[in-house]
């Protein structure tokens, strides 16, 4: 505690950076996942294949290499500069989006054909059936899976420290370099991530219970 308390404000600021980075990545990654999952579900020949290639490409690359791609490779190829924070947000969003895409596709496929047939029989178009029937049911069914991915993403944010993002892990390592108290720092870091991930999991369980689909 002699090390943690004097640096508490510094560490909490890092935690806030981690939380915002995770939130941005979750929102952007979820939107991307819905788009990619929908393209895979509808089997549009060219777009579906492009989405499949992107998903397999992303899932086959380690996260750290993916961050290097957005922080070093793409800016060098495109002739532009990007901050470590923006590169991390982009990398996490595109990375988690590929994983969420398969979850969304599974959710979409889980909707019973009878429901879609009944909706079409009532006069709804294919687009309306998808938007008002299929997508809402699919989203509600995969809430537990989504939050499992969100918890993973929250833990993934620690990798951003490698490219210089001053988030929780990065700041904890700076404190350790200055104070040299690895046990206190690592234990505090682990407990902080544990509490945050448990809280996120609890939200997911509550939402899953609230929006359970029994059709």
C-alpha cells in the first residue's frame, strides 16, 4: 500500500484510459461484427466471400501483430501519422469485429425458419423480416457470447502498452520501474482487471436474464 496509495491517481487515470479504449472498441467492433456477420449470413457472393477472407485473415493473426499493422505498417504504406491510442482503438475494433462476426452469424442462423415464414406471410418484406424479427432475436440470444468477447477485449487492452498507450498496464509498469515493487504492482493490476471483468460479466448475465428469448 505504501507504493499504491501515492500513485493511486496516476493508476486510476490509466484505468480510465483503458475503460474508454475498451468502450470505443466494443462499440465499433460490435457494429463491424454485425455488418460482417450479416454479409456472411445472407451469402451475397462477392461481399460474403470478402467478409469471410477478412475474418479468417484477422483470426489467424496474433493481436500484437495486428496492432503493429495499424501503428507501423498501414501509416507507413499510406503516408500518414497516427497516435498510439488511435491505432490501438482501430486495431482492437477490427480485431474483435472479426470474432463477433461469427457469433452474430451463428445467432442469425439460430432463428427458426417458421418465424421468418410467418413474418413473410403477414406481409413483411425480406428486409423488414430481417430488421424486425431475425436481427433482434439473434442479438438477444447471443448476449452471453457477446459479453464473453467484451471481457476478452477488456483484458486485451493491456497489449496497447506495447505500442506506447498510457493505459492501466502501461502506467503500472511505469510505477514499477520507478518504485521497483513488482509484487504490489502486479497484484494490484491483476485484482483491478479481475474486478472490472467480473463487473462486465455481471452486466452480461443480467442482460441475458432480462432479454432471454424462449421462441
